[in-house]
């Protein structure tokens, strides 16, 4: 059951929330796998410092390849 669809991601459930945004378990319909999808909070989305931090975090996470993460 999908909560919402964003682009080619179907949000399955909310995993957590913090100062920078919300993390969801989502299904990538193109790659046919579950992923963690993080959205940046609106109040900081246009701030250059936080956008850079968010991008750096995404780059670091993209380098991970572990069987645990593949089965979110």
C-alpha cells in the first residue's frame, strides 16, 4: 500500500523525522527495489548551506552497498 507517489518512487512508510527532514521507506518503480528516500524540510530547503549538506549526505549514502540496506 503506497502513501503517495513522488516521481517514480512510491512511499511505503515514514521511517523517521529530524531537523533536516523526513525519511521514508519507498519503492523505486524503475529499479524495482526498496530505497530510503529523504526529503529536505521546507524551512531549510532554499538555504545554500543545508542544500550542500543534504547533497553531501546523499553522495555518501550512494556509495553504500550492503545486503542490509538492499532489503529496507
